[in-house]
C-alpha cells in the first residue's frame, strides 16, 4: 500500500478519498498517521474521510460488544409514546421512538411500516437504544373512520414519525379512541399544536357517536341526530331512512348543498373559460361526489333537444382540489343562465342545488362619444374644472367610465395616470369635477375609457388639455399693469382723500377684462398677498378711461394704492403694481371744549 501511495504523498490533492478510508479501515495506523501528517503540511483537509472510517470501525466494535449480551439479537416489542391533535378535517400524530415521551430513545427506525384502513392505524419499526434493540409497535382503534388514500406519514425530526390522518367526515371528535374506556399510558394530547388548530374548530360541537362506536353496540349511526339506532329504526332518522349494515349507517340522499364560484377568463362574448371552484357542504359526510350542470334557472337543469341533462362535470367530495376546468373558447349553451352544483351519493342527489348566475366576461363595445373640459384654475401648471363625458353609443356592457391623464390621445401617462371612475347614468352624459392639481409629468390629454367589471375598452376618447392662466402669474409679464400714478392728496382732512389715480395698461391685454384698484397696507413686493389689501376702491374695464377720481375716506393703515389685472373666468393676477399714498391731514384740529 505504501509503495502504491508513495507518489501521492508529495501531492495529497491527487489522493483519492476512498484510498484514505481504506488505509484506516485496514488499520494500517502508521501509514494513516503519515498520510494525515502530510495533509497538514500541504494544507489538504482529510478530516471527513478519516472520521467516516473511524466511525465505521467504532460502530463495528460496539456491535461486537453488544453481542456479548445473549439476548441482544432479540428485539423487545414496546409501544412508543405519541401525541395527538385535531382540526376539522384531520388528526395529527407525532410518534416518538421511546416508551415515555420525556425519555431518550432511538434516533431512527429501520423497516418502518404504516397501515391505515377504516378506523385502524398501525405502525411498526425496529430501533436501537442503549445497546438494546426494540420493535416499536402501535395499534390504535380510532373514534371514527379515516380516508387512507388522503392520509400521509413521514419522518419528522430525529427520533419521531409525523402522521396526518384525514377524517372521513369533517367534524370535531370528542376523543381519539373508539372505546372511551381504553386507557393508553403513553398517549398525550399535543397541547401546543391543538392551540394552533382550535380556530378551525370554532363553530363545531363535539359529536357523541360515529359509525364505529355504534357498530360496537350492534347499531347503525344516524348522522342527523348523532345517535345510534337499530336497523329497523332508521325510518326515524331524518332524511336517512335506508339501513346500510356494511357501513353501520342509516343512509339516504345528501342532506346539504354545496356552493360554487367562477370567473370567466375568456373575454370573447358568448364564450367561457376558467376554473369552477366548488365549496363543499359544511356537513359533507354523506356526499360522495359533486356534479356541476348548466342551468336554465337557479334550480332547474338545462336539457338538450333530446331531453338529456347537460352535465358539465363531476368531482369526488374527497378530492383536495374541488374544481372543474372549462376550456378556452367554450360556447355558452343556448338558454344557459346559471351553473348548478348538486350533492350526490349512491342514493341520489340532494334536491336543492347550489347556484351561480353566469356572467359572460366581455369588454364594453363602444367608447364614449366625446369629452370636454375647460381649465378654470388660472394658476400656472395647475388645472381644475368640470370634465364632461358624452355617453357611448352602445352602453350595454358599460358600468362606468374611467378618467386618466394621457401622454398622447391614446396612451396613459407612465405614472399616476388614474384620476377617477364615473358611474354610468342610463341615457345621460356624466361629469366629474377635477379639483385643482398639477397634471403628472408628460400629461397632455385627458382620456376617458368605457369600463365594466372585466376591464376597460382599450380605445379611449381624448381631449387635449390647455392650461389657461390668469394674467400676471409672474412679475414682469406682458399681462401685468405697467404702473400706477397717484396725485397729491387735495383733501386736508385727516383720513379723507381726494386724488387722481392713473393706471398704465399692460403691454398685452388679451387675457385682461379689467383692472382692480385697492387700498394697500404695503407696496407690491415679492410677498404681496390678500392680507396686503385694505379695501376695494373700484374696477376699471380695460376699454374705459384708466384715470380715476378718488374722493372719500381712507381705511386705517392705508399707505398705498394697489392695481391688479383680472380675467373674466380665472380671476385676478397674483402680482400687482403700486404707488404710495400720503394722507394730507393739514387741516387745523378742532379745539376741545372745556
């Protein structure tokens, strides 16, 4: 071995891991130590291979020591400890490979076997612990029947088996075992899990009996009254008058209906596609299948011209997926108005179906006839006003109109396009008041789409937005008054004025209807606001003479004359021009009488 491995000792990376394991397993200790020493020098990690081989040798040695016990080869049969919890549909078990829940046990088992049938659960497996072999065996006779094909088991954490038993009928069991007198010392309620599952059991009362418990007394189970009856007394079981000795049940047709939901995914008119979801009856223990039919009303099945009922499909009540798929482009049968679901079993159908009104998904057929809007805000880059939507020529498939900002006559803005929806009013145009706002970046149009629950018609009607501004929205614009002159006050009385005010008109009067003259507390600076005004003097239309005689009282605190330009609909300007006013007050004051 040394001669074979010698070339690799100088290049440990080239040595196969299996070769290292073989050297250890053959117990060539000197060579093994030399190989490990060389791996340290060359910084090659062989720890996994060495530890694996040493562990295997140790296991073999331990096994040899265990055989010194003459009873070692014989596995002792024990019942493992377990915990259980439940929700409305399942029983949950955790089985630990030990005889007491809080005691250590085997880490794993070999040859595990799980059998589930009727109301019986069996588990067996071989395990090792504390130098002893154990055959773990657990057999449970359950309170009620389970569905073996829908139940499952798997290795959980180390030393445990996890089991999910699907209840035959969704309800709350009063206990795990069929015989209330049976005592199992190593059975425990799984408290932590049960606290999590209690929410699913709200509204459920514990039943008292089952086909299993009734069979033990030679009787049949009546679901409707949760009682055990002799077979000849099944006539007293409401809705379940047939004696089924094999199933230990008073049987009959289903006693509850299911419901269903469906949303058409085919946007072509008179065609359907999508998933029909069946929501099972709350107490579906007597339902074997759910059959879905085309309906001509909320209770009557649709029939072919040959008188055959039009069945859409049927699914097992035990299935995890209770749905039917309607293929793309499936035509709606003539006369079909509903989908109906009937609860079925071997004795027939429940007379009353669950029903759903068919809604054929299709987009509106026509866009609005027109759109109008006039900006009434007056501020720069701000708009407000009433948007009027002219009704579509065909409003049959329309429930509302949606308004958006558009970057073109056909395309919405990339961000923040949505404005509002407006409900359709039969036979009328509708409108929406747009409050003052700045349109999103890139917005040039208003768009109106016809809409219903299934979406918008892609083609909109559009209106190009014109941002109408009032005059003089920024200082120095051509629509601002160029100036104002005020003559010297000719009234010597305090707080009385007699002056001539002359307005120099704006360079461009296209937006202007009139000039508004006010008393002012201060001049027209950059921070002029409505609080600067101290009383309205008068308005002068632009076509009138712009020279005004002013005679009358002077409001307290007034030291200026202010002039604003104003438009008919958008209001007066944000900026103004001003001239100082000096109250004469030269008249002698009257002497006070003593």
